[in-house]
């Protein structure tokens, strides 16, 4: 059975690579439309596998090294915000820190995570900015997930993303980022450029692995 691209629904993604994951050989495909590389749906991890992996994270808000890592997104993101902008850290994980950092800098920010902070009320309003640090690579259905983020963001708002870009196809099999069993989607800058153009966003690439997407006003 054909596997459609989970981001753009292109009907014929190409075979991209085979590699070992959790003791078995799995298939990755690449979409010729949006350039997303993704794990074949039959190999996606179950919730227990994901939770086991996430629970290994030790993200301490008091850790200056972790804060410096997050500042790779927080810095460029806050430079695009107006005073008092309110936001959401989407996929905040077991040790939410980015929301705290942005709130300290005058940008009130809530934290949402489907496992660790599943407050559904946070998904019923809109925000001036949304931050996703090391999140989009986990999306099993990125088309649906990005559609949700779009609904949550006000016109003129900014979606900030940190994820490791897939830049070297030749080393994909041995790439540390691929070997995390919860990483199932891999993006190129061209993928974000496609999404921005298709959905009415301005794309900014201020640093490697950092993407800012500003939602343009849309006519009714």
C-alpha cells in the first residue's frame, strides 16, 4: 500500500534509506514535494517507548548550560516580539524551562505537553508566539500537528522551531539524531520554506537548526 507524506499528503514519497532502529531494519521515505524525510508508519514507536525515552531527559531550569541551549531559539524569537507578547511553549517536556525564561524577559508564556502538562484549555485560545524546541521531529502526523499550531497562532504571530536539520544525506544512517527512536520526522530548510509558502507565513532562518515562521494576515 502506498504511503502518503504525513506533512503534505503527496501520494508517492520515495524510498530514502534503510537503517537499524531498536534492533530491526526500518525504512525511511522522502517526499518529493515538501522534502520531509520520515519513518515508515509501520515502524512508529508506541506511547510506552516514547515515554520511556522522554523520562530519561534531565532538563533542569536552574542548569545554565540547558538555558544556553534553549537561548539559541529564545534569543532570535524574542527579537521578533513586541513588548508583553503572550506565548505558549508547545511540547515543554518533563522540565519546562523555556516558558520560564521568556516569562522572566517580559513575555508571559504557558507550557503545554501532551504527556507532562496536558492542559487542554491551553489549546482553546490563540497566542502571539509559540515555541517548539526539539518537538517537531517527534510528530507522527506533522500535517495535523502543524495545522494545530497554525490555529493556535494569531495573525502576525511567530512560530519558533528548534530541530536538527537533515543536511547530509550520506551520513543519515549513522546520524545520532536519527538513532533516537522517538525522532521520526526530519526537516530541511526547504521543508519549512514549502510550509511557509503554502500556509501564508514568512520564513526566517536566523541560525542553523532555528526557524522562525511569522503568520501573515489573511483576508476573509
